[in-house]
C-alpha cells in the first residue's frame, strides 16, 4: 500500500478521508490535538506530543500529556 493513495480501510468508519489531515488515520497522531490545528505527532517511546502548528518547519517539539490536555481544553 502506498501512503499517498489511501485505501478504503484508511478511510475510517465514515468512508471519508479528511483531505486536510490525511494523517488522522495514523495511530501516532492525537486526533483531539490535530483538530485544533497542531502537529499532534506522538513520540511513541515517551508518550510526549508535538504541540507546534501543523506542517511546522524543523523538528517536532514534544511536550508532556498535561500540556497537551491544556491545549485541547483551550481549543474547545
């Protein structure tokens, strides 16, 4: 499978792929943070999450779960 061409299994339950965030089907992206416009990539060994804006230049800046929860609650 080529990641650039999602299959029907990549489309999720609704059968739709979000064209702006195709990475939401990726297990190491936090959906709640991604929906606030953040990178939301999770560093799996540490459980820390990148809180930088989507498609930020340079490397990710990972933060702990408490900081990520604060960003999610502020975005609601």
